[in-house]
């Protein structure tokens, strides 16, 4: 894994992608820091970081789009498949290289509260809690982007899909307020969601029986619950979409709260999407 990690990390800076990503990230954060914290004298970083979460979502595909898509396009993925290193270690090496590039930017941002403290009494605890939450949110988006990069040979397609998915997760809570809330509509939405899950399962396993079983069992369970306990559907869509909102968990950290559930959520997202990536590569390896 160490060799893969070093190779990937070096490639981000020899190809300038890592430099471009860090430059955009630090220029945007630095600009907001100067305006919000230095000119308007806000004593914590949470306001600055909350204001640029959307921008970070936009630039994440820059660094994730080539991770596996480029390997697929150049067919160098075949060399990885035949190497003595396990697929899991290969994917972890690539992910930690991504995370290191992002962490370099975060470490630089960690100096900003110290700069503020030189000119007054900065709220260091809340500032560093916000930075930690910002780092964890980015780590989750990197894992999502890594998985999407494994689905295609085109960097452009990987970037576009990553952008759409990340924007969707960013706007998840807002979208929930636009959806119908009556029980029948919620039931229909949930059945559609089960159908999508079944379709994704087929795309990963190419097994009609399993996919159909997932849909039938899920739809039957939802219908039974509708007749037996209809109040179960009260606010269900809002709660589910809220759970999928990656940005929503950042709010706790921005308030200076070390939320254990938010920490576990981000770790879970990273684990799940790295697992999906490994399964995707293994499936391609043996197909």
C-alpha cells in the first residue's frame, strides 16, 4: 500500500492537479478569511467555512476525477489487478493520497485561528472544531468521488457525475421541503427509492433474482407498514434525506460541538464508499 500511496501522491503534484486543487481551495478560503475574519473581525472560523462549503463541493471533482478513471482509460488498471498487492490496499493507497493532498490545505488553514489570535481573542476551540468538521466532510466527499471515478473510463464523465452527486447531497435538506408529505405520496417515493436501490444492485452484481427480490421485499414491507402503522411515514422523507446530507453534519462542528454521531457518520460514509469501490474493482477484475 505504501508504494501505491507514494506513487499517487507524487502524481498529483507532477501533473499539477494537486497544486491546482490546493491553489483554488486556499485562495477561496483565504479570501473569505480576509473579508469575514480580518475585515469584519469575526473571532471564529465557523462563519468562513460554512460560507464556502458549496465551493468545496464544486472543486472536489477536480482531484477525484482521475483517480481510477485514468487507470481505466489507459488500461493500466490491468497491471494493478495482476500485482501482488490486494485490491483493498490499492484503493486505500489511492484514497490516502487524495486525503493527504486535502490535508495539506487543511493544515495551512489551521494557522488562520493563530493569526486571528495575534490580533485579539479568537475563539480557538470553535474554530478548530469547525476545521475538523470541514476536514471530515471533505474526507467523505473524497470517498464518494473515488467510487464514482471507478465507474467510468472518462475523467470528464467522472467529474460531471461527481459534481451532480455532490450537489445533490449538498441540497438534500432543501429538496426535502419541496417533496409531498402526505402518506400516499411518501409511500410512492419510497417504492421508487427501493426500485433505484434494486437497479443499483443489479448494476453491481448483474443478478436479476437478487435485484427483483430486493424490490419485491422492499415494496411489500413498505406497503404493509402503510396499512398497519401509517404514522411511520410522518416526516420520513425529510429524515431520510437529512441523513444523506453530508453537509448537514458539519453544522454541529461549526457550533463548536464535538458531535460523536456526526464523527461516526463521516467515518461510515468513507468506509462504505471505499468498500463499494473495492467491490467494483474486484467485480471488474474477475469479469
